[in-house]
């Protein structure tokens, strides 16, 4: 059973690595876009909530991919 779990984690890590590679420069550009959007946004709650939602989605995606790659021992 331990070997099955290990193999599953490895596959998950490889899949996450493939996804991150497929995202390419989008990963870097999206972080910069969120910062620029925050800097240019009007000082309204609605605008800030929209940017917050985008930033949270980006952060969750990045965290999940990194976690999967780390648990699968994939760089």
C-alpha cells in the first residue's frame, strides 16, 4: 500500500509540473497583472473585492501546484 501511495504522489507531482510548464509565462504575467490592477483600481470596495478574488484564485492555484510537486518530489 505504501508503494501505491508513493506512486500516486509522484504522478500527481508530475501532472502539476506539466500544468505549471504549460502555463508558461502566464504564471509570471498574472502576478504582475494583479499588482498593476491593484495599483490602478479605483478606491472602491467592489474594485478591491474583484482584485482580491483574482489574487486568491492565483494564490490557490500556485499553492496547489507547488504542494503537489513537493509531495511528489518533482522540481
